[in-house]
C-alpha cells in the first residue's frame, strides 16, 4: 500500500484510505472515454456514409458521360472505345458500391486495404498531399490578390523617421 493510499490516525496506526472514491473516479472517467469513443465513431460512420453516397451519385453522372463518349467514339470510328467502356464499367461498379454501402462497411473495407497493402495507402496519402499542395500553390496568387484588395486601405505607406546621430550614454570614469 502506497503512502497516498494510507491514512494515519492520531494514534499513529495506519488504516487504508477510501479506495472506493478512487475506483469510482476511474469508473467515471472510463465510462466518459467509452461514451466519447462511441459518439465519435458514430459521427465518423455517418459522415462517411453520407459522403460516400454523394460521391457515388456524382460517379453515376460521370459514368453516363463516359458512356456517351464511348458511343460517340464508336460512331466516329475513333480507337479507344473499348478502354472508355472498361473505365465506365469499373466506375459504375465503384459508384454502386459507394451508393449502396453504409459507413461501417466502407470504413471496414478501407481498414482491410490498409492492413493488406500498407504501401498503397502510404502512396495514396503522398499523392493526395502532393495534389493538395499543387492546388494551394495554384490558388495562392488569387488568394493573395483577394486579401490585398480586402485590406488595401490598411496598407498605409510607412513614414520615414528622420535620421539621428547615435547618442553615447557611456558615463564611465576617464571619459
């Protein structure tokens, strides 16, 4: 028994401290942590579910555009129609998966992918980071111009201070 868990009575004998209060506090903290984890998990699952359904709907629109392009290519006799058809088929399959799957399934599948092929996930993260950096760089001049126009009135030119001769404050002996 540690010194913090002992209570010394006036007679000098040691008695155990109320360990019940410590255990109750630990239980309350544990219950709070579990509740926060559960709440965060449900919010994440619902967001993934909502976003994946939206992405699935957008992909269905892109599939229709690819199918129209493939038909146009066939009519004109342009090569590559089979590639476009294959891309449309795969995109349609992905769109169906995203539209029909709930957030829990999408998260479980992503977790499984990460466990089976971690380098692919790392590579995907690098690619996404690179694309994000390119996007920010491309929009930085536009954002700077918008910022400058917004705060241009507060950009008053600085006034030049008159130049002054340096002043020596040394008053030591022998000066």
